[in-house]
C-alpha cells in the first residue's frame, strides 16, 4: 500500500514588538580621511677630502764615542791607596749595633692597643666562639659558635658565621654568611677566599662557599668506617708537593689522623692513622687510643707533622707511614717530646725557621721545642690560668701571642699583657692573628662576641737582630751549646 504525501508552505502569524526607546537612535555617518602625500627629495652630499703629507724630523748629529786610553798603573795605585780605608770602614759597619733597632716603616705608627671591631650575631644565645679563622685576603673572618661541654649527644644548635670587613654593607651585628651546624673547628682555604672547611661534633667535615647564600654547602664527608666517629678537634690545609692544590688533614678525639683528597664535589679519605699508647715511649704498652687535640707542620717539611693529645703527649709523626684506608694501622710516631700536664691546646710552627715550634697546654705552660730535641728550649708560664691557644707572629721572628682563660693576651719579647675582653665574667675562648693585616688579632668570647684588636707598632715591626737570633736558635749547632 502506497500513501502519497503532499507538502506545502506553512504561513505563521507575525508578532510585532514595539521599541521602548524614547528617541529614535540615529546611525552615525561614515566618513573617510586622507593624509597628505609623502614627498621625498634627494640631496647630494660630499665628505671632506683627505690628504697625506709627509713630514721629517731634523737629523741629529751622530756622536762617535771612543774609549779613553786606560792608565792601569794609575788605577792600581789609586785602589791600593783607598782599599784599606774602605775595607776598614765596612768591617766597622758590620760590627756596629747603631742601627740594629732601626727599620724603615712607612705605615702609620700605632702607640697603643685598641679595639677596631666588635662583632656579634644577634641570633646566637648562650654559645661560645670555639674557633676563629681569617681568609686568604685577610678581609673576611669566620667563627664557629657552640660549646665544648658536651656531656653526651649534641642537643644545641651551633652556628658558623662570617663577616666581610671590606664589604660596603658591612654590619657588626649581621654576618654576611651564617649556617646552623655544631662545628668544633674551622679553617679557610689558603688561596680561595670563599672556601671554608668545618669539622663537626659528630665527625663530619663540611665545605662551604661563604659567598653563595642559596646553596653554600659545596661538599661533605661521608659517614664511613674510616672517617671520624667522634668530634673533630682541628682542621688544616696541607699543600700538595706535586701541584698547587691542597689536601685536608683532620684530627679527632678518637685518635684518628685523616688526610682527605678535596675535589669540587667530594671529600675522600686517602691516608689515615691512629695514635696508640704503645707507640709512645715511657707509656704503658697497651692499645689504648689517644685522643688528638691539635696538629701542626712546617711548610718546608710536608712529610712530617707534630700532634698533641688529650693526655698532654706531643709526638712527631711521619705522614709517609700513614696507612691507606684499606690497610692495617701502622706506627706513625718517630719522635716524642716533653709532655704537658693536661690536654695540648695549640701547636704553632715558626714561619721563620722550620726546626722551631711552640706548644701550649691547659697546664698554663707554653713551650718552645727544637724539632730534633725532646726537651724544650724554653718554657714560659704566662698565666696561672689554662692557656687556650698560642700562635707565632707572622712579622716578628721572636714574638708569639697566647690567650689565657682569664681573658688576657700575652705577647713575649717584649712582654705585654692586655685584657682581651672588657666585660666581667666573659672569658676568651679562641683567637687568631691575621697574617695579611699583621697588626690585627681577633679574640672570640664565651658569650659569642668577637673582638678585633689592633696591636702596637712595636709588636709588629721586625727588628734586625731578631732574624739572626732565630736562625741561630733553630740551627742544629744550638743543641750542643
């Protein structure tokens, strides 16, 4: 069945909606604008013509020099006449002491000791300065703040702070660098001003770039079996004999001496040793480990170092007898010296003679040793209080400084005692002399402050007779006088 459908247009009804506008809206008229035609005009220009002109200087007359006819007989007669008199005067000058204490110094003379800077960190509360270090340029100083009275675990928050004294925005109360870490000792790199090494209470070594506030930690040591397991008491940069690079040498309370290979992103132990009591003459032959407090060496003999222990023992060790990290411990001790009664607080080699070094101890004594003699050449007792540190002057061969627990700075030859802190019940806990600004000496305080003192000129300027005296004292023949 098929159904047919028809389609047609469907008309719908329209609806009209009237406008609600009160006025009829007029459409704007469209108009066009035209800019005036742009006209171009060409004009010829010509640069200035140049000309080359030759010039000639006046000719100088040529001078012909001729050797005079020498009269050797007359010259010999003259020398024979004046030579005895000149030689006699030269010998008199050599023996004369008229100018022994005279030296040319163009710097301003300072006749008194004064405090140039007083540094502190507002965020530090109840922490002491445990170590101070100057950078290689002498313009920046760093200090570690913590405590040496750890009974067991470290529960406080130590701080490492650095101040750039030459910065435009320098502020004594705002360090340019700060990091939270329980650091026992620090040491600036000898040639890189921004590289700072720190040894912590838990035996870790950290390298900071003090100019990088975003990511200052450059590298750190790994907690492996051969690394330190107890507090690190001192760090020193050890020059390589083959090139201009440096290694790190660290000593710890567990008796370990470790030499570290330093790269840009890692710290790797390469040599290690431990001091046992059986290695020390006149001590009990046991395997008791001696905690090491300080280490020192001479730049003229990098194969040996002198270490001090918590029991007061001072020994000379051969770095060549250090073991690799995978071999057994060897006896590194090759010589022993007269001990202190109590822990050794500092070891300082003379920068003017490689055979002489100073030691200080909590027994209040400072001793001067010859590297080849077990008994001290001199012994001083500058204070009845413990001597916390000693350092040889970098400008005067016969002058050294030491700081005592009663907050006095003592300098020998000439002798001077000066209070390093002005407040009561504030003790000096650390100090360091600036090797670039030789008249600056920094002292750390038990309440977290750091004082930078400017020394008197007569304590800095070298005297002529000092060099010969220290050379005679350090010679081998002095041991038999």
